[in-house]
C-alpha cells in the first residue's frame, strides 16, 4: 500500500511543475522484521525504517529471527530509539 501511495505521489509530482511538499499520508505502518537479529535483513529493515519515519507514522515489531542482545548493544544509541 505504501509503495502504491508513494508511486502515485511521485508520478503526479513528475507531471506538475510545482511539487506540494505538504503531502501527509494518513496511514500508519507497523513493520514486522528481524530488526534486532543482526545480519542483512536486519540492516536493510533498519535503513528503510530510519528514512520512512521522516515521512509516515511507523512502528516496528521484532519478528522472524531471534533477538540478539549483542547486536543491539553494538548499535548506535540513536538507532536503538528508532
């Protein structure tokens, strides 16, 4: 759903000379991923959420792989808050 909304917004922005920077999607996203497990999927999910939190209301849920305490302790403090 988010991808469809983003694509439609991007497509309309391409056809307009003035872009409406006040676009505010009225959606909330809850993302289930192995955020605190370490590894490639974890890093990718964290990267996406870090950027998406500036655009939409988003929350995360640890899902999939086991929680890795050592991975979380090694994360930068600002990412632990995301």
